[in-house]
C-alpha cells in the first residue's frame, strides 16, 4: 500500500485542515469540490489512526498527528501542579452547600477536561512550530450532539480541538475558520436520535414507577436497607450472602440484569435522588445557584495564572469550563437536596458505592452527605488504582474502602487514610480465578503460548490510537524472537475503536502465528498460556493468581509512572517483570521463553506474592457481606 503521508515541515503551506472525526472526511471532499484551488497550498492533519486509514482509502494526502506528539516526562506531576495552582484560592472554600464542599463534586470532571486541553494544546503548539508559514486553520464542527445524560463539560470536551486551535492561532496571527456540517449528518444527530432517546427514557421511568409501587405493596420492609450505586455483577454475589436485605439501586438500568427471584427476595427498588425533590427544594437550589454564580463572577477575573505552555495561555478555557459548571450548579444543588431527602425518607443502614470520586457528581455527593446522617458509605475496589504523584483519584470520599488486600491498604494508609477505615475484603470478581493444577496449560504443548492483553484506547489518557499501536508493535517485535510461538491477543468484548485494533493486529502480527480472543473468559485463556503480557490492569493480578509469569511493557511516560509506583514492589520480589523500553522488553520476553526455570521461579514468586498481599482466596463476597452486617448492626 502506498503511504500517503506528507512530510511534517513545509514552509509553503498556508492552510491547515484538521480532521478529528471520521465523517469529516466526506465534508472535506465536499468542501474541496466547491473550492478546488485551495488544495494546492493546504495540508490535512489526521487526528487518529482510524482517520489515517480512511484517508488512505480515499487517496487523500495527510500529515499524521503522531508527528506532532511529544512525550513529556513527569506529565502527571506537571498536570497536577497546574490544577493545584488553579484551585489554590481560599475563596473556593466558600462554595459550600448543606455540608458539601462543591469543589469535591466537580474537580474530577474538571481534571478530565483539563487533560483534554493539555493533549490538544500541546499538539497545536507543536503544529505551529513545524508549520511557520500557515495563515489559516480550517476545522469542521463536531457532529456529536449533547443529550440530557451527558456530563457538565461534555460540550467543552467535544469542542476542545476547536478551542485549543483558537488559543494558539490568536497568538500567532492565524485565522480560524469553523465549517458547519452538511444537513444530512447534522439533522440525524441533532433531531432523530435525541427524540428516540427521550421517548425510551420516558417509557422506562413510567415502568419503574409501577414496579416500585408494586414492590412496596407486596413486600414487607427488610433490614439492612442498602442504597446501592454499583452494578449487580459486582455486588450480586455479596447480596446473596446476606440472609435478608432491602436493596435500592440508583443505577436504574440494573433492573435488566437481575434475576426475578432476587428482585422480589431483596425488595429491590430502582430510583434516583431527584425522585425525592419537592418544589421548595427546587426553588432553594435555584436561588442559591444565583448566589454562587455571583460569587464566581467576582473571582473569575482575578485568579492566578495556572496553565501557560511556552507563551500560550490556556487559562481562559479553564475559566470557561468553570463558567459552564457554575451555571449548572442548580442541578448539583438539586442532587444534594434530593440526597438529603432520600436519606431522611428511606433511612438506609448503609450506602454501597462503585466509586466515591468520579466525573459523575452523585458518586461524591452520596458519601459526603451520608456522613451528615452517620450512615456508613462503603466503596468496593473494582480495579487497580494509581495513587502516586499526580493521581486524580487519591481523595476518596467514602467513609470506608473495601480493598483487595494488605498491599492496597498500605498504599492508601501511606497517603493519609485511616487504617481502621480500610477493610481487606478481596474481590468478588477474583473469587473465580483459582485454577487447579490439573487444568493448567491446556493449550498446544508444542508451541510457546503468549497471552497479550490489549489496552483500552482512551484519547487523552494513557493510550490514544498511536500509543496503542506502539504497544502492539512492541509486542509483535518481541514475540518474533521466540521460535514456535503462538500469541493470543485479548480484546475486550466491545472495545472502542475495535475495527482499528483489528487492523493494527492484522498488520503488526501478519508474520506470526496469532489468534484473537474477545468473548472468551480470561480464566480459560490463562489455562492455555505460558506467559502474559499486560499493561497497567487487574489482568496482571489475575494472571499472577493463576501462576503465570507476567511482563509489563511501560513504554510511555504516563504508563511508566503508574507502573513504577504500584508494581515496583512486585518486581523487587521477583513476582513479575517490568520493561521501560523496547530493547529491555524483548530481552525479558526472550529470556522467559527460553528458560523454563526462570518461568517457574517467577510463577512461584507471583503466587506467593498474591497470597501474601491480596485476599484472593474465593471468600471475598462472604467477607464483604459480613462487613456490611457488622457496620449496619443487623
């Protein structure tokens, strides 16, 4: 296939087109049909590998965003300092409502938006440095339509490319032209889909009202009464160990995932805190929102400079984001009012949380208000969490945290959590990951089998499409040194960018014997593997528990920071291997494949490490149920 990638630097380019959505390619072709003379002195910059693949198919020359990305050491620490500078103002302490510090409800979503600005801001700075002759930026409007279920900063995030382009362009005297989408695209997205969604939501709400009323009439109240903001797949095994309980789910869609027998046995209802709002509460929230808006308006122009990269200040974008949040405070205040009313009305014995720090405001509001009523709020650990320098989620709001085991408890204690508030429970999900010796290595014994866990692609975080490709490329290179190898490449059931991932896999692994696993259980794949390659993931723990040697290729700065903070202890105990560059990665993979005694030693150490530091003995659900019973005195 002929590569249609232009060189990055050209002193004659006047116009830059930025394509950051797939459907913008047809908009670009339509625009060029109408303005054919603009092609000569224009350059296309593709913002993802998916867009690059599509542009190639259309025969359109482009420059890759990869050319403008630069790895930044200590990126998480730098980002964290900027955030702390922005919020380092005593006036934020006055943003309190009914016992809730409002900053705690929106800081996580603000950090998420900030990371988007950091990502695109640095890229646009690099673009203008490499294209000094450019006089005009041309972008298309995003096609995404905001519905009522989107977050407070969803529109800001969707327009982040355009906003960052404008910040950089203004300082360089570059004009910015934003082109509208065609009617056929915008009509479908702006009218049909939201209308269908609203109708479905109305019907579902109506059904739940009938269900909740019926349950109240048919079933007597039970104790403990639990308000649950978690998925049934996470909490179900624990509920089954409770002799009796009454469950109120705030994620109303969970009714679709629960067996009818449990719905009746545990008197399950499905509702939201807004169901408890009265008109006086709504009026109070609206009135206080106006007060907070006035407070913010007096301080917005006097904040210290925080986010300046080179000579470019992105502070205005951060301020506009706070504008959007504060102007929507009424919704947050209503959540606070509704949660107070819900606790008073239902008088729960405990609140069970999937998370207590999140971009969704109710996850922080629930535990913060629970403290006001002396209701224990428990967060159950569901994945590995980075708690090192620059961590977003160090400040949990739950009173109790039920963790995987002693190692996680020690990490949390080291950053200030009270040991008595951290319960070593284990994980209901890990209860099934205990392989009998007789089941191990059911795969083809003639081949050395490597299981590779593919990372999630999440733009602006650890792995964008380019980082994911680099990861898979490094794996393919390393495994190619192993003779008679079979590599199983594990995708999530429905990952974002699935078509792209399969395209990358086909290209990078074409010279190797490989297979793709997607819907197969990890436990079944572990029985076939001799070794596991994984990014920062709970898959590492699962593989270690199953007695498999693990290698973690931490090949970009963010991944390296996270891996070194959490997994360094594992490596010191020879329980797994960490590689910080491709050469080191290949050497460790090759050594494990060539020497069975090394694999045996690492596997033995891995299982010993898991047994000493984690409560993965098959009894997590029972322990969690016992803990709930203890703190609810039922």
